[in-house]
């Protein structure tokens, strides 16, 4: 089989550069292009040069429609609105769409689900092996313990992050809710301020800290009477997300349409 041609959306972003390096370093795929927002100072520059791996002969463009006719997959860590636009174009072009973007609202989620009727979409708020394992463990622990154990999720990220709680915290909260057999919407608590009254039994809390250059820390706390379990993942290098995204694209090759998660890719 020929190498899978993969392009990077948001090619000049923090994750975009990491993704380009990961594709370049992986056998079985080739770095075939990059897209940036209209007006970006990086348009026309070689994506390999921007990522620090040397010239690969693929200039960053803002014309996704044209690029999508000549590639097999896109890795997309951009913004919710951009991802929805890419999902429509990728579905028309029948290419694999790996979505790492976070911060979606219900309308974005519905649009991505609609696009997945025609294309293979693999979407995860966190693409690392460790966090996906943590998600599976969280579900197991929540299944094993009843609501006498209060669940709180604490996350910390760098000062530039624009959405809260993190996509990973939401993944973990959904896993905890699924373990308990409840819908997260009915029990999620995202802010506490002033006279809140006592904690409601069964609530799942999420707290977000922001500062410095923290790549991503997540702790799921199960707090009971007289004992506490804490499950923690600490990401110290963005390459873990990029390697997961490349793995997802290769896994998606030749698969039929559908909306998949990293747990499918990793067989968890
Ligand atoms: P960033 O701001 O550094 O990069 C985003 C890039 O997207 C920028 O270069 C921006 O110009 C570009 N962009 C915006 N709109 C665009 C458009 N319409 N077309 C093309 N490019 C466009 O942000 P980042 O730290 O790289 O994070 C990006 C996203 O990835 C965030 O939602 C973040 O939460 C998420 N993220 C996910 C994971 C995961 O494993 N799923 C890991 C890290 C970050």
C-alpha cells in the first residue's frame, strides 16, 4: 500500500507543529500539506520548515477544498468553528478526519456527527494512550463505588488555553457518569462560588486551573468518608497527543464512515 498522505489543519499552531513532526517521523505516512486561517503570516511557507524537520515541498495554504482532493487524511487541532467547516469538506472528499480540537458546543457536535455519516471521523478530547487508559480506569472505579464517594476532577493547563473545563476533563467526567449509569448533564458542577450549600450527593465536580506552560495535568478524585482514591495523569510533552493522532489516522484508513473514539483505535 502507498504511504498515507496526511495534512495538518492549524499547521502553525502549538499542536500543528507537533503533528507535522509526528507525521514526518512515522513510517507508512507522508506529510502532504497544511492549512492555516486566511490572513495567517504562515501561508505559503513550507510546513516542514515551520515544524523544524526541513523542507518537504508542501506549502501551507488557506484553500482546504483544493488540498483535500489530493490527500487521504487530515489531523485537525484548531477551533470548533474551523473543525465543523473542515468536517463538511472532508466528508465530501471522503478522507479520514482526526479531530483533536476541544471546546465544542451542542451545535458543533451535531454537525460533526452529521459529517460522520459520510466520512471516517476519529474524535477525542485527548489522544494520548495514558489518558485513554485513565478514562477506562475512571469508568471502572466509578462502577465499583457508589455515590458515597464524591467525584471531583481537577485539571491544570498552560495560560494560553481558551476553553474550560478541558476536553480531557469532560472525557473523564463522562466516563465517571457512564460508570455510575447517569447522564453527566444531570449531575455536573463546573463552578462553586459564594454560599453554595452542602455538596449534592452524586454530583460530579470539575475545576480548572490555568497558568505557566503546563501541558496538561488531570486528577480524578473519589472522596469517601475516611478515605480517598486519586487517579492522576501528567502530560509533560505534546508529542504524546500527536503520536496518538497519527495512529488514529492510520487506523482509519479503509474503514467505513462513522464517528470513532481513541478507545476504538487503542482497543480499550
Ligand atoms: P493554537 O492556538 O496554538 O493552534 C491552533 C491553530 O489553528 C492556530 O495556528 C490557528 O491559526 C489555526 N486556525 C484557527 N482557525 C483556523 C482555520 N479556520 N483554518 C485553519 N487554521 C486555523 O492551539 P493549540 O494549543 O495547538 O490547540 C488547538 C486545539 O487542540 C485546542 O482546541 C486544544 O484544546 C486542542 N488540544 C487537543 C489535544 C488532544 O489530545 N485532543 C491535545 C492538545 C490540544
